[in-house]
């Protein structure tokens, strides 16, 4: 269903379309359900006389709060405006780190300079970055620690975002659902994304126009062999 919604959004033009309203409604329901579960867990902790149970429920409540922060960071913008993409990604990455990485000994590093971008394009970039991080956590590290590095910069009228991990090359392959979402959103940004896997980990490089009015990217001449010197052969989404 998640993939279907993203693909439908990519085909829509109006920000007030039924698909956009559906995403907002689903987000609203998830927020409400998380708040309900957090409240129930907090109440159970308060009523318990067992210190071990209290600590366990406190850990669960803390995790749910962090998950709610991730969900809030990934909310679809209600109106179009210009925001700082680096600041947006910083808030998102902090939320993801607390919710998914701190207890796994996985370091998350963001290298980004101020970059003004339309809020709806930032939102789509954020979903792509979130999906790539999720794929790294699930498939690249195989239960061990590691490092994920995100680099965001501009190259003339284009934006480059690279997500790099030092995980296992055998476990770095992208699953079908995540890849469909990433591919659909990259297309919606009029961009291209390339994945490469090597002995020292994996990297995904996304490039798209900063402004939606700029001509879309139709091929990948902007990727040079020098950029991927330490990585293996390219894998292009089909």
C-alpha cells in the first residue's frame, strides 16, 4: 500500500488531490495511535509496583516517542514554502538515530551545508534518505555496528545526495519494496539514483534539479569513475 500511494502521488499534479489527503489522513491516524500507545504504556508503568517492569515500559515509551518524532519529521508539508534542506535532514537524521540506531551501535553522520529548497521537494528527499537508512540497518550490518554517512551538496542547478555505509556487501542489496519507493520518488524529483556495492560497503547517489522547472536528468553522465573509485560495479534501478 505504501508503494501504491507513492506511485499515485508521483502521477498527481494537485497538492489537494485525494492521494495527498490520504497521506495526511494516514499520518494523522498513525500519530494518534502512537499517542494512544504511549499513554497506555505510561499508565501501566505508573500502576506497576515492579521496578523491572517500570524500567522496561519506560524504555518502550521512550522508543515510541522517538518513532513519533520520525513520523512527524516525515509528515507531508501542508503548503509549499522554501526551507533549509540541511536543517530538515539534520532533524530527520537525529530522530532516526534515536529511534533505530543508538541501540545497534550504528553511527549516523550528516555532512551538509545550508541549501534552500521547496518544502515538498525536501519532503520527498527525506523519504528517500529514510528508506536508504532503513535498508542499511536491515540488510548491511547483519546485527553488528557500523557507520552510515549522508552527504548533501549542490552542483550548479542540481542537488547531490549520497548515502554511504560500511556494511557487508553481501547484505547491502536493496529489497523490492524500498527500491520501488526510492525509484518513484527520484523520478518525481526529475532525478536519477544509482546504487553501487563494493568490498567496503555500499553507496547510493541521488541527483535531481534544485528547482522543478529545471530540465530533468535523463542519464547519468554526472557520475564519474573517480566518484566511485572504492566501490564496485554500478547497479541501476530497472
